[in-house]
C-alpha cells in the first residue's frame, strides 16, 4: 500500500483552463490500432469563482475531456460545458446556482424586495453536469443527478442544449448511471412523486434511435415504480442493477429529507448536502421488478445497513439474481468525507479523517426469486459457487447475507467497470476498478469475482481515474481488451497522461503524455 506524504493528489482538485485547440500527446509504447475513436471523460475543472470557493468534490464546474486516437497517434482536448451554472458564474463572477455542497448567496445587487420575491420562485436546481456522458439515440448527453441533462457535441465539445427530464416523465432527477442495451435502449432510475403524495422511485425507458429521426427523449416512458420505505424521505439512489429480465434497486439508509430540501433551502442557506440524513434502523432493502412488461415484485429482502453508489453487475442463475456491488459498511453517508478541504489536507490528516469513515467492501448478494413461507429459517440459496445466503424470517421478509469478494481496510475497489458490451446483465468473471487509498485514487485494480484473485497497477505519486474497458475486435476471452485511464502525475516532467493497460494482467501497453495538468474525472465512455 502506497503512502503519499508529498501530497501530489492535491493537484486533482485545482482549477485548470480549457483548451482553444487540440494538443498532441507524446506516446511511449504502441497505441493499439483498433483504438480509433475518443475517450470522453467528465469532472470538475473550476474550483472557485473569483474569491468564492466551491466546497465539495461534486461542486466544481463541469469540464469535458477528450483523447482522440488515430493511426497510433493521440491528441487531447478539453472544454468547460456552457451550463447555466457555469455561464452565470462567469458572467457575475460569483457562485450563482447552489451546488451539491456550496450555497449560492442571493444576488447582492438586488434590493430586499426583489430578493423576497425570488424566494417564492423556489429553488434553481443546478445543471452542472460533471459526472458522466452517455448516448441517447444519436446524441450525447453530459449529466449529473438532477432533472437537467446537457446535450453536447462530442467532436467539438460544444454545448448544444439543456434538457429538463421533468418535461417528459414523472421524475425529480435521474442518475448518472443508466443501463444501455445493445440496441441503444436507455434505462434509468430517479426519485419521483408516487401515489397519495408519497415518494417513490421510477424506472424510465428511453427508446433507441427513431426511424423518423425524431428525438427518442420525446418517447420516454416510466416502465415500473418502486415504493419508498419512508413516505417523505426517499433514499439517495446513484445506480441500479439490471439483468436480462429484471431490475434490481437497492434502497439504502441514506435519505433525502424532502421537507428540509423544499423549505429551509432558500431561507437558511442550505445546500444539497444539508438535506441528507441516515435512518439508523432501516437497514438496506433490496427490491426487484420484472423488466418487460415492467412489474414490481412485492417481496421483502433486507440486509445490514450499507451505503452504495456503484453496482458492478447483476445476472440471473437458476432462479436467483446475483448482485455484485461496491458497498460501504454502515449507514453513514460517504459523501461526508468528500469535502475538498478533507481531500486537500496533508497525507496524515487525509488518513486520520478516512479512519472514521465507513469501510469499503465488494459484496455479492443473492436474491431468490422463488420464496416460500414454509422455508422459514433455512438458507434459500442453492448456488454452488457462493457463500451468500438468504433466510426467510417469521414476518415474511428474507434476510440477505453477502459473500465478500474483496475487502481491505480503507482501500476501496470503486468506480467499477466490466466488459459491459458482452457481459452486462450476464454471468461474468472480471471487474476492473479504481483503487481508493483513504479516498485518494492511487491504483488500478482487477478482480476475478469467481476466484477472488486480484491484480494491481500502481506507480509512486500517480493518481489514476476510473478504468474503461475496450474489447479487442477479435476477442475470445472476457478480458481480451485494454483499460483506458487518465493518470495525474504532478511531479513528472509531463504532469498527466492517458494510460493503456492490457486487461489480462494490467501490464502497460502504452501511455500518451500531455504538457498540462488534468484534474479529477469521475466517469466517461469510449466512443468508437
């Protein structure tokens, strides 16, 4: 396990400038010739406006990065997305729209009357799409977790238009982690208003490219609704699981206090982070629904409390749904540890803060589809390859105990990726991830979920990002391909590079170094 006393990781959280034109990268090794497209990534790039800082990791203004591959050569480009949040901040030289952990104060130039009236227009929700980018039909959207998604041109990185999903479906926001089928159908989940003024969760389906070239978003539909455990306090949802025939929704104890969200906000100077709380008695609820036609399956599956952001994969096997995910033990909200002040601290302080945080663990849960009352007290899981259990209780609920696939103190296997094209929703063997060392990203990991064997790539003072898997054209094995990751190397002559690893053993294939620093990125995609 590496130590980082020099604190080079701070560079991940420093403002940088966008580029006016693409810059060439210096290649070592050989870029595989089947890489012909672009690596697209999103993250924060502006961490303060004038003398007003952003406070949380998820507050900085969205910066889109692009590495282009052509005949073994690599170029790099980046642009800030012209969201309302960004444009208004730049124009007024202050934080104008409240972000995840940064409150935007009312306009100091307005008098008391106009300020008073602004309160009654409610909250302006941010469109700062710093989390991910994905295709809908022929278009590409940069996204966060609110109702706003932003259409972008993936060649020029120009901002095309802001789209409000509330205009199409009953949803308060959608996640940055949709599932996309081979034909281009997009599924996503978000909080919504359910029946009788209570909260719920809707799964939305957006069809693939339309024959008549009309916008597929116009044909968005809710396919199934999951109930909320607490009427006015929905759980925070960051991703969901999908198999060939089922949706899996994990309802964690991290709650959004909606009343606080709606009332306190404009008056008391609240931000989104202020509206989270933990239900210490709920535990974790696992919900399943049939996919087509959408139908909620009213069975109660429970487990010990975990925080959860990223599903790794889920698949059906012999009457069971196997659900692999990145868990954080307990009910405390992990985002509490992602304030920029914490992440920019000295290494000893970073470690000290992370010692108090929930412990990360890769877990496999197994949900039995066939649950009979008379099986009370007996383990219902009969799959030979897992130690995960499901036990029926007297109240008719089924208690799930996971199998631990990977666990190491304060070392998270996070931002997971798989060979999604071929193995998404299917029985699979390999997961790839970014290794977080006390929340600082310092390695790339591979896990065999069947044998628990692990592989690691790491170098001193090097801070990689989520690895994206790209399959070789004539692939036979599941792990025939490469991983693409952006590495910040603050001490080096060239402070950042795109790294290409062989997915088989995480050995280096090539790197493409650039002359500028590259801040943290969260998610992205390879566009062939």
